């Protein structure tokens, strides 16, 4: 697997507070078989006050995209956190692809 990390700043200055975003690109080798094994995916989402508005909306959209592309035998888990972490959907197959949405507060 090839993993590339990118920051949105070329340099980070000492003693200078500012938000820094990290993007990870994961590139797996092409499978040599035509069948895909079931996968398990866990999303960890910050729902604290700093994530309100657009950042939380984008995190929710990312979860929706993941869930929309899951196959019936894939598994999904959702962990949300603010001051504490909470497993709101333990790892398992989803019976409803929309039920997870209620675990966020905008």
C-alpha cells in the first residue's frame, strides 16, 4: 500500500497557533482476483463545537459516501467524540443506510 500525507501549510512555525489540516491518500495495489472480500470500516468523527457548521456537514457527507458504497456483507462502525468518545454504532452490517445520521448534532 502506498500512503501519501499532505499538509495545507508548507511550514509550521513554532509558537504560532493556527489550524493545520492533514490529508492522507491511500493507494492499494490492484487486486488480482475479481471478487472483493467483505470489508470493515470504522469512522471516527469529531462533533465538538469547533466542528459545527460546514466542517461537520463535510464529515457527515464523507460518512454518507462510505455507507452508500458499502455492500450488504460489509461492516461499518461509527465513533463520535466531543469531550468523550462514544461508540454509537458498533461494528456490524447496516440494516438501514440512513439510521446512523441521528448521532450528529448540528
